[in-house]
C-alpha cells in the first residue's frame, strides 16, 4: 500500500479506537467526564503518533510477531471477565441481551439456580427469606446476581437468597 494511503487509513483507525476508548471508559465508570477525558487523550495520542510517524520515504517497521493460538487464553479470559463486569452494570436491556448472546456464543453461560438446593461450594449466600414450608428450607428463593460458567467450569458463583425456617 502506498504511503499516501496509509496515513488516512491510520487516521480513521485512530479516531475509531479513540471513540471506542472513550465509550468504554464511560460505560465502565458511568462518568461522562472520565469518558470524555479518555476520548481526548486517545485522540491526542493518535495525532502525535501520526505526526511523529515515519516519513513516506522511510523503511517500513519490522512486522510484529503474532502470538501462538494457545497464547490467546489469557486474552480470552480477560475479555470474558470484562464482558461479565460490563454485563453486571449495564442498565440497557438491549445491550444486556447482546452481551448475554455474545458470551453464550463463546461458551460462557449464566448460572441462575432458582429452586435448586443451596450448595455452598457452588453458590454464594447473599440473603435469607423466612418460610414455614419445610420443603423449601435450604432451597434457593432468588438469584441476586447470576454466576457464570465457561464451558462447564464455574467462573463466578451466583449470589442467591436462600429459604430459611421461620423462627418465632
């Protein structure tokens, strides 16, 4: 690709990445000022990189070595953790639905054990609900925060409310 075409393409990519950075920071922090600061900072960094970049006659940089396919596990785990973090905090039903779908496509599924017996090795008790029904005692009444499993391996246990025998 000629050098005259590389700069405009790089500029478009830099602006897109800067916008993505600003939006991501805003979504993760919920603070507009933090998102705007990230956007401006990324734009300034991109502009500096483009201005200080190689001149059209300069030799191309050495290619960056690509990671091995088995080296993607830490990146995947980090991305899954980030998606779950965002999913826990998102208020848009449409966005939450899309995150659930994307996580399911890569094998990460929510764990919502309402009605099952409470098992402290698989569930985290977040609260209790009194009942007089002996059959309900020790079962999960509600899920306060879903857990997640990655292809059958529990990543995070669900936080649940458990039925307890009413004492009076």
